[in-house]
């Protein structure tokens, strides 16, 4: 082949990758916008209109955690030669399911039936998203320059966070205006149509992205090879138990905060979005410094710091009441954002610190499965306590207290247990030698 043709081929491939990298950044941002509308206070707004209890709303919020377990199912699709159209279809269906939940309040009929349809659509959406997520991530990340992955990932996250901040502020402003004028259904219509429009835009980012030819992809290990023997690996079990502990601590409290904000605390969505904006700015500003701290020390040292900050965040939230919430919940938001800037990446990098290279893909899938399931089951098991406290007139043992305050106490204690485990167990494990 003439040299000019080779050079032209390399240039074409580079341009395709650059275009796909840009579309990946847009795709991640659009997907994040959709996730904002089906979580937290936005989710609580539609569940309250349907008559769903705070406990069930918390369980639905926690399904984001259980949804991660479906990523283990995705391993069985890993050997598919072409995944672009499969991923596009699955993601489009999952996002249309999310859009549909906002149209349910418009229908007349049995309340229980509407709640059942709502739950089915919500759960199906999260399940399909998580089945498609690993293949989609592998497809897009294969287009990123190996020497630029860190900076590219940081850029992608910052664009999503800042974009999500602006999007949330705009959406919450219009929703509050519609609700204030008594047009609650208009607010739901805005969310439903908004998600449909975003779903179409998201599908376009996938359709116009380049997919490498099958022969250009790395060989995919079989599921049995990825998962075989992992459960017998004592060190791996110890590593995976840390994110399981953290998910238990996290999901014992945070799924119930959304309904708390717009319910007992009486916040408007605009103020909720302002706090989300503060969280996004805080997390974006500390992500790189925390990453550098981990590189200079270790990910266990970084996680020790971040879990300590998370424990402090839950401790502050113990004192959140309608009178104190502007100060205490704002402080909680800042502290929690700082902690999460390191915890998410730290969980993944622990796998790379302590697990052999040939087992890392399976270890990540197993981690998501176990931690996600643990988080969901925790919310499911703790929800009767939330209902009991609320049914008792917001009292526990005769003491006036909100259910979310009690959940914050439990979360704080469990986070401290996670810190103890990190220092007494993981710090003693031998680390894998880094490749030069």
C-alpha cells in the first residue's frame, strides 16, 4: 500500500476518534441530565403526586444501586462483535421508560395500578441502562488516546457536572413556576417532553459515533475466565467488602433525603437545584487535587480522608430540621461532594492496586454486583423503620425526631465502621506491582 494511503488512513482514523471523543463528552452530559430528572427531589415530586410513600420513594431511589448489579448480566453480551445498535436501542428504550413515568399522573384509574406501572417503568429503565452501560463505556473509551485517559475523563466529568448544574437550575425554575400557578401537570409534562427530547439527542450522539471494526477490538475474555476462581481469592474478597460496606452506609440514608427536602423541610426545587449547583462546583474544583493526593500517597490514604469527610457530612445532617436546614444541609452538601470526588474513583482504583490484571474486569463487575445489591437491600430493610417513625408522629422512643435524622446517625456510624475496616484490613494487603 502506498505511503500516502497509509497516512490518509491514519488521519481518517484520528479524525473519527476525535469526533467520537467529542460526542462521548456530549453523550455523557445528556445522559446525566436525564438522570437528574429521575432522581432526588424530581423523583419525589412525581411519587408524591401518585401517593407513593416516602419509604417506597427511598426504595426506588436506591434502585440506582441495585441497577449496578445488572452490569454483571452485561458480561454475557461482551462477545458480541457489534454493539453500537444494540446499545443505542437499549439506551433509547430505557430513557423513554423514564419519560413515561412523568405521564402516568395524567391517567385516570386505580391508584395502585398507576403506582405499579410507575415502578415497573422506573425499574425497567434502570435495568436496561445498566445492561448497556459496560459495553457502551468500553466502546467509547477504546476511542480515547491511552496517554490522555485521565485528562479526558476529568474533562468529561466537569462538563457533565457544570452542564447539569445549569440544566437543573433552569428546569427547577420552570417547574416551581408551574407548580406555584397550580399547574402541577404542566410541570410533569415539561419533564416528560424534556426527557424525550434528550433521549433523541442522546441516540444521535451514539448513532454518529464511530465504532471500531471487530478485528480492531481487543480480544474479550470469556465470562467463566473472568469470574472463575475470584470468590476463592481471599484478598479480592477483602477488597470488594469495602465498597459493600460503603454502599450500606450510603444507602441507609441518602435515598430518603429527596422526599425530606420537598416534604418536611418544605424546600422548593429551585433551592434544591442551587444546592446541586454548589455540589457540582465543589466536586469539580476538588477532583484534580484529590486525584493528585492519591497519586502522591495511595488510594487507601485518599479514601481514608474521603470517608472521614463523608462521616462528618452525615454527622452534620443529624441536626437538619426545618429550622436549621439552610445551614446544616448546605454544609452536608459541601462535605458530601468533597468526599464523593474521591470515593467513586477510589473504589475502582483499589481493584487496580490489589487485583491481578487478568482478573480486574471480572472483579469490577463483581464489585458492582455485590455493592449495588447490598445498597438496595439496605434501603429495603431500613424503610420499615422510616415508616414507623413517620407513623408515630415523627417520634422514636418518645423523642421528637425526623426519620431522616435517625438514618443520618446510622449512616455516620456505618461510615466510621468502613474507615476502621479500611485501616485495619486493606492497608495490610500486598499491592500489585505497577507496570512500568
